[in-house]
């Protein structure tokens, strides 16, 4: 992908599995949260955050990963684990602002 990703690039992949290079477990894209907050007029896109769900064990470290969606689409994503209240999963985010 050569252009800046937009939230619409990810909405078709909601609830699909993303496999991250070098990682054993896949993460499911659980949400694409688009910011409704005002943003600078020079910003040509709306900021958004991807939320992934993964297994509680083997937490994936923060970093830049090549990711492949189960339908074959590919993205480079900077993903970080986030505080997760649910006892049965670990959540991650990738922020585009």
C-alpha cells in the first residue's frame, strides 16, 4: 500500500483474522473507530483506530508488522497492546491520525 490508509480500507475486513509476520496467533479486527473530534483543516482524512482481539497468552509486543488478512489483503501496521478489562482476550490498537 503506497498511499495513507483510510478507515474505508479496513471496514471490509471487520471480524476477519489478521496474521502478523513472525507471530504464532492471529488477531481478529473487532472495530474501526473513526474520530468525530474536530481536526485541523489541513488534515485530508479522518483519524481512526483499529481495535484487534487476540488470545490472552503470548501477548504480541508493540511494533511494526506486516499483516495479511485471511482474504489476502496486506497491510503494514504499527500495533500495540492496550489495557484490556476482558479476562478472556488481549486487545490491541493501530492508530492512524
